[in-house]
C-alpha cells in the first residue's frame, strides 16, 4: 500500500494556488500596460520577476534538502500572498512593480503554472520513490492545477463586468491573496517522508553529471519560453486587439486541455523520455504556427491544442528530470534545473522590444528554440535510458 502523506491537502494547496497565481500572472502585463508602462518596460519588469524567482528557487531548494521541502513550499506561498495583498491595496507604481517581481509571476502562464513552486518536485520524489507512482502523483497535481487555473483566467474575464477600470484588477488581487493564504495553510497538513541525511555541501558528482544534461536542454527551451510566453496576454491584445474577456477565455480553454493532457499522461505506457521530448518539440511548433496565424480564432485554437500537448509532456518530464539524481539531492537538483529554465527566461526582457519591432517575432524565435531544446533533451538523455534497460 502506498503511503498517502496528506496528499489531499497538497492537492488543495495546488488548486487554490493555481487560481490565485494564474490570475496574477495573466493580469500582470495587462495591468502594467493599463497604468501606463510601455511593452519594453513591462518586459524588463518580467525580467526582474524571473531573476528574483530564480534566486529564490535555488536557495530554497538547497535549504529544502537540509530542513524539509514542506517548509519551503509554505514559505513560498506566504511570499506570494504578501505580493497579492500589496497589489490589492497600493496605487504606487513602484510598489506595484516590486509586488509583481516578488509575487511568483516569473514564468509562463501555462496551465501547469499553478502546480509548481520551489520544493514540489523534490517533495513528490521524496515521498513516492517508484517512478510510475511519481508520474501518477504529478499528473493529478498538474491536472488539478490546470483545471483550477480556469478560475484564474475566469477572474481575468470577469474583471470587465466587476469593474472595467484599473480598480477592477485590485479587487481581484484581494481574492488572489485569500486563495494563496489558504494554499499556504493547507500545506501545514501535508506529511513529508524522512530523507537521507545530506552528505555533501551541494550534491553528489553523479547527480550533477545527470542534471547538467537536463540543464543544457532547459536553458535553450527556457530562453525561447521567455521570449514567447510571459507577455503572451499582451501579444493577443496587440496582435488581434483582444480584450480581457477574450484573453481570459483563451487561457480558460487552454487550462482545460492542459488538465486533460495531464490526466492522459498517467495512462500512457510509453517511455517517459520519448513522451517528454516529442511534446516539447511540438510545443515549439505550435508557437511558430500561432505567430503565422492571421486570425484570433486560429491562434487561440493552436494555443489550446498546445495546452493539451504540454499537459501530456510535463509529468513525464518531471519524472525523467530526477531519475538519475540521488535522493539526498532532490531539492538542489530540482532547483538547479528550474534555475536554468528561469534564468534563461530572463529573455522576457528582450520580448518587449521584439514586440515593438515585429509582433510575430517573439513567438517565431521562441518556438524554434523550444523545438531545438526538445530535440537535445532526447539526444542527451537517451544514453541514460539505454543504461537503465541493460
């Protein structure tokens, strides 16, 4: 019998987190635009947000290996809740920018965005050691987060009906604060398996050798994601004159298909590395196709299909990322992998300038880089799969 470890509370945390953090992530670029910031400045703000989350992710992952991943998860939620509270009460531009930087928006606004925060992958890997069980647990967490992300995109769509002025954003940031607070409180009831004692200052050489391969692929993919995804709500607005209701609807459908994809991932019998690589390549292809689309309905449909594809790939990739890592290094390894992705996503600082130069360009370049990253993921890690099969 597999130990539960308070899994239902972890699910509750990811559900409430997803609604709150997805609304903040989706609305941030639109909100900054509404208060008068230009696209290139908004890109720089997102660069700062990604830099902050990268440093936080690495430091908290290393601390998690020593003091527990549950504590790190709780701390992250309360930082995000504080940021949401600041956004809900301030009209000062500088405080708004600071809150967005520390608020956990440093990353893509995809359907599984709400599932992840520092320590989650390590906690799941530590509590459930069988790889199939890890894929299953992560699939349900990502699926729950994606379904719940619909709540975040619904809040964005609802903003026009609550209050179409800037004040409407702030009212909904207060709701995000309450949801993130519930997420943090729920984590107190999650149990954590006792881990092996940390024997190295950073990590074992075998773990470092394995994750270095993941980092190469993640860095290329992350650079592409940083160009294409963080400012995607703003891209829909500029490219097709979409309003907040339309943008919210697009992301709502995307989160629904991502959730379905994550559920489907737990049923697949294929080698996880192959699934993870192929879906990452296809994610890039979808971005390129969106950039070439002349109509909003077509671009939206492609993004919705991309959500399904991403949902299938992510749980498998999460399992593959730790399969060659020692148990005592789960937190540091996960953080270093995430750090590579997030630091490379600082290309979002360039995204605003590319939007000003040519609207399709961020998605075209980002899609090409993500497809290359998916190919390298397969190429670099395939030798480890062969070694495991012998």
